[in-house]
């Protein structure tokens, strides 16, 4: 579930030529390339330049090692010259579009639907077994290993007050809160409950206490970081009762702990209070274990939703379980990001023609005011789709799940904001999965009235890993491969299913994944917030031990 005023809304390089030829044997004055009986016409300057560069390199053994690099450069020039976005009619291509660059999912669905429909009400037990993996290793929460479970018997004297402004949407705000706890611990500062910046896109005026349980947050951190709701009166008087008079330190993104100790701490001690605004992404991923442990403690333990949100969430889950009686209370929660702002921001083209283009132009200008019209900015919708950067439509989500083996008796909960052109795009999803629910079908208008849309899927993935022995229990599709499948109107149903079931298996194997140096512990809590366990036998029987 989501916060108050945000509820319900959490994919072989060619071998080098070995033969030498006369200098001009394979080219003519028109810039054409000959190979055997075939002739490939080089269409433009970029293609000719790329060919000449690679040809010159191949004649010089001394620089042959640079051939792969120059080959790739030539291909980039070639792709840039061809472009992914020649004019096309709605729902179709021009014949020049690379496979995967055009939205043809409705055509694929039209062909495959009779075969999908013929498999309805089968005996598949995929929903029961999809995540019943026999894990070779099990992970358990162990924040106490990096942050002493008792913390300080008494916190040392504070060096001053830290005030941060959490900007962005709910994802960025949650990240900022946990980073603020880590910085406060690093600096031995007293953290003032974070201020939420009113974002021009989200337009949400929620305060910390509207979304999170403020009392529990202060209590859970009490032995590690002191947190107060507001500055004390004597400190406010020092700044004429105006927080904006407190010096705002412009900290660069991803700053190291050393930076904070050398630059921020002296100012904190000198002035008694400092502000950092904005604060999104202002602390590096890599920090000492004890500071990383504070991030873990904040995100996985201290931050829980406010009571109104928890109560409504419990009711909705109970109702969803009851509606999933045909599958023993099991259901699939589908996070669909096909709201108007997401479609607009992606700059992807679907099948709405000029009307869609007009609506997206208006949406981009309304939310991002000229960002997409800046001089020199090149937008390539086809390239975005090939690269897996286009939001999946509800139709595509349904096709993916049916291809993976989820049948029409599967209960689906759709977690989403207001779907763009919902009547058009949700209809085929309901056709594939009649047992479809959403916040609007599980809760009354009155129950939902205090809340707006919002989401934080990456944090939910991290929490599933934290709660379920390290496994994300999340299907993370390969959107580059999906782009190719959904742009193949002639694909056979069995081939479609085979590729998607392979994708599901690969997603499951990646469910247990350790954090990489550049990754976020909020999505990958192992090994920073969790410890590996192994089964061992003793005289008293089986038990699990920490490894």
C-alpha cells in the first residue's frame, strides 16, 4: 500500500576479414560496396564514412585491435543516419523500422487470442508453485550485526540539528529520509522530522505524519539517532523564528561520508543547526557498515505507514484474499505504470495517432515545461522501445502473464494510478483475466477519499527480499525481449509461450540477488541488511545457523 495522499498509487561481433584486396577493388566511385555477386548501396555520408574508416583499419595490421571500437562507432553512425522514427501510420511501420521499434501488440494479441482462449480454465498450478523454489541459501534480517541492537545506553551530546528537505515523489522522499538518518548518525546530529517539498509534478501537500507513523519512527531510532518533531524554541529564536534563515548547505549528489565530516560537521558545530535542501541522492551508496546499518534500520524497521493507511491496507488485503478463493487465496499483484505522465515522459509512441501525440505534447509541457523542447534534444521513440524503456500497456502485461502460464482463473490485483485511456487499454486485460480487482473495486469511494495515487515498486521489491528469506517474489520481465516479441505479428503461440516461460524462470533465478557496489540497498538488502543462513545438523536435530 502507499502513503496518505498516495494510496494505491507499490536483454558475436562479426569476424574480422582476413583477406587483402586491391585498394579500390570493392568500391566504386559512387560509394557502393561489392561482395561476391551482391552489391550493397551505401545510402549516405555516414555509411560511407563508417565503411571507409573500417576499411582503412583493416589494411593496417598495426591498428587492427581498434577495429571493434571503430566498427561499433560506425554502426552508431549508421543507426543515427537511418533513424528509428521514420513517419509511420498508427499501429504500423514503414518497412524501415527495426523489429521491436513499433507498437504492434494489438495485432499480436488478435492472432494469439483464440489460442489463449482455448487454454482457459486449464489445470495449471503455476500460481501455487511459481515461487516454491528450493533455495540453496537462505537470508535473514540481521541489522543488529551492523547496528548494535541496544545502540547507546545514552546518546552522546548532539553536535546540532540537521534539517533536510525530501524532494521528489514518494520513492525519492523515502530514500531521503533514510539517508538523513544515516547522515545524522554519522555527524552525531539531532534529526528534525524531514520536510516534504511540494513537487510540481506530484502536487501532493502531505506531511511526514500523514504518510508515516511519526511516533514509531522516533521510538525505533531512539537508541541510535535522536529525532525531534521540530526545532526547540531557543534555536528558532536564534534564527528569528524563520527556518529559511538557517544556512542551506548545497551538498553535491552522492557525497561521501568524508565530505560530510570535513565540510558539514564544522558548520553544524559552529551554527548549531544546518539545512540541506534538496536532499535527494545526497549520500553515496558506499558508506561504512555502521552507517549503512542505519539506512537498513530506517527503511526496513523504523519507517512504517500511519495508522489510517495500515488499517485500510489490512482491509483491502483481506478482501482480495477472499475474492481469490478459487486459487486458495493466492493472487498476482500487477504494478502497471501506464499513467498519462509516465507515457508522456517516456516519449514512446503507441497506437493513438495524432490525438495521442497532441495529448502527450500537452502533458509534457504541463509537467516539465519545455524540457523536451530544448535545443539539441533528440527524441527517438523507436529506439526507446527497442531499449525496453517504454511503459507496458495493460494489454502487454496480460499477454506476458498468459504466455508465462497464468490462466484466466488467476486473480489479479492491479496496482496503478489513473491508467491512460483506461477503457481502451484495460479491456483486453479484463478479457484475459476476468478475476481482476483494483483499489476501486476493493474499497469504497469514501474509504479512498483521503488518498491520492502514488507508488514505490523498488522499495517493495526490497521489502519482499527482507521478509521472504532473500527472494524478491517479483517477476521482472526483460522489456527488450518483450519489445521483440510484441513486434512479431507472425509469431506462433507455442514459441511465444516458450520464450515467456524462459523469461519467468530467469526472473525467478534472479530473485535472490546480492547488492552490487552501485546498487541500492533499498532494492537489494543483501548482504548489508541481511545475513546468510545454512542448514546444519546437531544432536538435537535440524537447525539454522548464521554463516
